[in-house]
């Protein structure tokens, strides 16, 4: 058994997928790999995600220590930026491999 943040996983693969699995987490990580983005910039990159889903996924990634959320309150309007933590940056090669495989599928196995 593997344990992370109080959750148990039967193997290392299920732990990884528990952290980055789902429809939107890897997409968020893909866009944050290039640097910090504001919430609305992420929304523009993912126009089909609902605001609720994006907010929940960002919150989960933040709780897992993968991304950090920085709030600027010095002057209105409120500004919030998201970026990868050092721990989150260790996922960049994995996310890039997933993206590369997706490109391979489109180029070689699409009708």
C-alpha cells in the first residue's frame, strides 16, 4: 500500500493517477508547465471546462502540493495567479509524454 496525504493507494500507478488523473488535471498542468497563469487565462485555454470543475480541480491540485495559488490584494481588482510548485514541476516530463503520445495518435492512428 502507498499513502499520500492520508489517502491509500494499492500501487504507485494508482497513486500517480489519483493525483493527476481525471479529465482536466493534466490539461491544467500542461498549460502551467509554461509558466504562471491567471484563472481567466486558464479558462480561455480550456473553454469547455465549467467554472466549478476548474475551481475544484485547481483546489485539489493545490491541496496536493502540485500547484500554488498566489493572490495579489495590493490594488483592485483582485488578481490570482496559479503556477507549478517545485514538486509539481517534477510532473512536466510525464505530462509532456502524455501530450506527445496524443500527438502520435492523431498523426498515425486517426481516420
